[in-house]
């Protein structure tokens, strides 16, 4: 059997490319298989362009595939709706380039293992959380052709930036910024020389028709208790619209991004999580505005590149990223020393999930997440800190915060999400003056919110979403309960200091 050389020239920087097995590229393969998993987009996608190069070199068509996994941990209707919306746009846009994207109703490992039998080689984007890394390795070990992994969802490849877990933004910033000239470059689109084949042997795999998203969702076995939202629609075209809106109307106000009463954030996190847009594309569109909005652009790029890639560094190098054990020793020790401190309030996970607390600001944040699929960035920090304060111990608090975050936020289960929860418990932070419950971990309170922000305005904004049912559709079991209760805007004041479980604010 003819085999193609292992060393292949590419326009993609070689530090983005890694081989996952020792097999060769098959010269008699019927197509190059692009396994799309993390990067659901047709633009600014190094993995896709590398796959096109390989197909052109071997003189075969390119076939793209996505395996829909109904059993992915913590997945639900909300997550899958956003995913399918993104896949529909990717399928359409790839088709314009002569690339067929098969949406297969089977787990990714099974899907790729079967289709690789006819492939010259397999190209896959890089994943970072545990389960998707395991998928790639297991597929590569079982494959009879070469499997290439191409890193395309960070600006600087994780292992190029650092060979260890970094402790804070200050330790990783220079390592990233010193490499931006090399890696922050436009991704050139490679013309495809051979269109995808009309007929493909699916080896018994079943295609999922996503021409009607509602019907496609109904055909899947999903947790439907977390309903589909319409606040954010998935897909690379939708991501581009959100980005343009940010550039045109919000970036100039980015210095006030922590103000919860107004929505001036970029809203890029759901699209970054599902790979609908590249951080490189975002950065290259924001950078030209440096002269006009120097401070705002600097702050935004710090969040988009340095802080985000610090999160990827954590998930890649610390296997405990999704547990209490991820936090640094100082935080672990001090929190456990104060684990038995008396709590001013104690709430169950169900009470927290339904926003049945005494704190109207916390309730508003929880309502925002449940109703829209995204919580304001600053409020998510306050939200996490209060779960630590109002539950029986730090380990329980960590688990509850992570479960609620992953369940309702569209950008849940992301390196940024895992890192954000860990930050609430002391990760990537420093020790502070010791106090009850928190020990030396940073404390936040409602008085601080009121001192800095228009919190009445924030509650009014969330009430408007609630009363108009904006961003949600037919929430099973919660709509009736939610509409029975409302916040008394005329009586807004600081949360009660009474030590009980009195309900107020925005329960649903």
C-alpha cells in the first residue's frame, strides 16, 4: 500500500500541529477526514485549513464530520440547541467551500473510528478538558491512519506559552505577550482542489438532520429541564453579529464593563466556548481601535488573551480543575480551618437554584443565568462567593457552584468557567485579611456592590427580562412558579441581616 511521507509542509505554524499516533498518511485513502469537535466554524480555523492542505496534497476530497454525543456530561437541551445552531451555520458555510459536513447522531469516538477506515488521514482540532482529550487519544490509538491534532482555539499554543501550571496572570502575561507577533496573525483560507464526495460509506452511522433544530432536538435523548434560550443563538454568523455590535456600540464603554445594570460586555464567551469564533479573529478586529480607545482595547485584550489563556493553562496542566482540590494550598488550608464557622444563612442547593435567598442581588444574578444562559461577569464572582458563605462547607459550596454554572450557563463546562469558579475559592488570587468562613480568601458583600454600582438598575434590568419572558421558551415546571412571585422594586434596600432563610427578591 502506498504511504505518504510523515513530514508534510503546511502554512499552519508547526507548533500548532501534533501527531497523535505513529501511523502514516494512506495514499489510497478516499478522503481526508476533518473531525470537527471544538472549533465549529469555517473561518479562522487552523485545523480546517490544515485538513484542506492535506487533502490537496494527497489529491483527495475533504470530508468533515461532527459526532453528536447525547450522553456528554451535564449536557441539556439549552447546550445542545446552541451547538446545533452553530453546526447548521458551519454546515452551510463549509458547503460554500465545497466541503461536506456530516452531522452524525453517534458519539464522536464511534463516529471517527468508523469513518477513518476509508480516510487518508484524520485531522482534529485540539480539546482541553479531560473527556475530549481522552476521546482524541483513544481514537488515535485505534486508528489505522495518521491522526493530526491542530490547536486553533487559543492565540498562543498552550505548551508554547508554558510547560507548567502558572500561578497567576502576572506569571503568564509576559510569556504570552512576547509571542503575540508570531501567533496573532490572520488565518489564510486555503482553496480546496477536490469537492467532498457525494456518496460516503457511513458504516452504519445515522445522520442527524438539523435543517429543523426543534425536530433535531426532539429526536435526541436530552435533559429538557433546562430549556432552550433565544437570548443567544449559536453559530459563526451570529458570533460575527455580536462582535460587530460590541465594536460599534460597547467597546468605547468597556471601562465600565463591571457595571451590572447595563450590558456592555462583548458577549463572546458562549461563542468562544463552542468554537463559533476564533480569539484571533476577535483580537485582530479589536486591535485597530487602539488609538481611538486605548484603555478599553488594552483591558479587553487582557481578558480575551491573557486571562482566557491562563484558564486553558490551568485546565491543561491541573487534572483537578473541576474539583475543590484545584485551589492553592493557602486557600484550601484556610477554608478548611473555617469550615465549621457559623454561617449567617444556610441554603440548600434547591433553594439556591430557585433563587430563594434573602439577597435580592444574588437572586437577580441567579435569575439572569437561568433565564438568559449567561450571567454578568462581575456578578458571577459575587454569586460564587456567596455560595461559599451560605452552604455548610467549602467543598459542598464548590460542587454546588460548579453544577449550577455548568447547568445553566451556555459557556459552562469551559476552561474559563472552571477557572472562574476556582477563583471564587482563592485560585489565581492572593491571601487577604483573615475573617470568618472565608479565612484568607477574598470576601465580597452587597455593600461593596452598592458602593460601586447601580444595583437597583441591575435588578430592574433582570425584572424586565423576567416579566417579558425575554430569552426563554416554555420552561417546564418553572414558568408557573416564576410568575407567582416578583421583586418589590419600590422596597429595594440592602439585603436583610436577619439570620434566617426569608425569601425575597426574584425566586422562580
